[in-house]
C-alpha cells in the first residue's frame, strides 16, 4: 500500500491546493451505458482521478461478465477531501482513487457482506480492498486503486 508521503509526491496535497489537484488529476467519467444498465446503483458520471477510470471500467465489466455485479446495491462515493475513518491521515478518497460501495451493509470496522468472488475480482484488477484489512481498520465498503 502506498504511504501518504508517496501519494502526496505523486498527486500533490489536495488539502493544500485543491484547485490545482483537481485540474491536473480529476476527471468526470461518463460511465458507459451498458454498465449503467447492468448496475443501476452507479451514477451516470463519476468524478474520479483519471488513473482510476480504466481499472474501474475493467473491474465493473469483469463483475458483469461473472454475474457478480448484482451485489452492488449502492454507490457511496469516490472523491471526497477528508481524513481516513478513525485516523488523522488523509483518506485515499481525497485523491479520487477510492470508491465506496454498499456502505450500509459493510460499515467501517463492521461485517463484510461481499462474496469471496466479488472481492477477488477487485483484487485481481489491482485494487486494495478494505475488507482485507485488520479488525481495527476493516472497511468493507472501500476499494482503492494504487496500480501506478
Ligand atoms: Zn472508502
């Protein structure tokens, strides 16, 4: 997992200079229509770090191909300049490289309701899954992409 220092070196500090961070890295992704049709919970446009667009699209397509996409019930956000839950560190959401899904069923430090197969597809596409974290930071709703 990348450290906060590495992420700041790569993308800058969104807290200190949000405008230039957004201008350089953030993009409004037009979610392909067939993905929206398969997963109605997703918005039509997702504002995210442009590094995430290809892996997110690939992951969603693989979920659909394996009939695992039906597990996605709610979209709970991507870009959000905030600290980590339960910590003073900067959340990867502040760089737009993380997405939250099914938050109500996969609360921070709580249970994880995804199937093993669902989480495997994310892992195999280069995502770090909060479901894999130890009990004190387990975050089942959370998927972050650090394949750069
Ligand atoms: Zn998250």
